[in-house]
C-alpha cells in the first residue's frame, strides 16, 4: 500500500522522487500489459480505510488495473502467520503471503523495515524489492 501511494507523497527527498517515478513507471507497464498487477482482499481492505479522499480514489484507480485478484484464504493466512513468527508485521505478512501464494515474481514495497526483514527469509518464488530496484531488475 505504501508503494501505491508514494506518487502522492511530498517530493522533499531525492529518494522519494526516484521511488515515486519508479512506481508510476510500473503502473504504466501494467496499463500496457508488459507486467501484471496483483490485487487482493487485503489491499482492498487497506484501501477502504484510507481517510484522505484523493489518496483513496487514486489507490482504487490503480488497483482497478490489476490483472489478478486474490481472495483471502486459509493458505494465505497460514503463510502470513509463519511470516509474523519471522518478524514481519501482521498486515505486511498478509500482503507478502498473498504474493508468495500467487507465485508473484516480485513484491514491491517502499517499507525499509519490511524489505530488510523479508530479504533475510525465504519468500521463494517471490523477490521483495523497492520500486526502483524492480525497474532496474526488469531492465526497463
């Protein structure tokens, strides 16, 4: 969710500017069908709880571009519990578990803590990356 909202954040730091541009590039690639975006019940739940009207509308607009939609299942919940035991926060664990169960190639986040912890655990087949890292990885 943090990555989806990044283009709306204040551009006071170079890192935010670069990551926001990377997110916009990733969204563009979804629109032209070069990559697929996965949405989920968990993302929709978080989106519904955004209080800022403009942010909420923007996030829903992006999520509507998703090619794949995952409902919350017991398998996702079990994987999320496993991730929580490994130090991932509960909501983050549901997002990451959804990506892993969907066999997503990448899970894109701007959350430093989540990325740091995820890099030290088995998330195969999914690689956890920053938006800028994903753009570079895809060579786009």
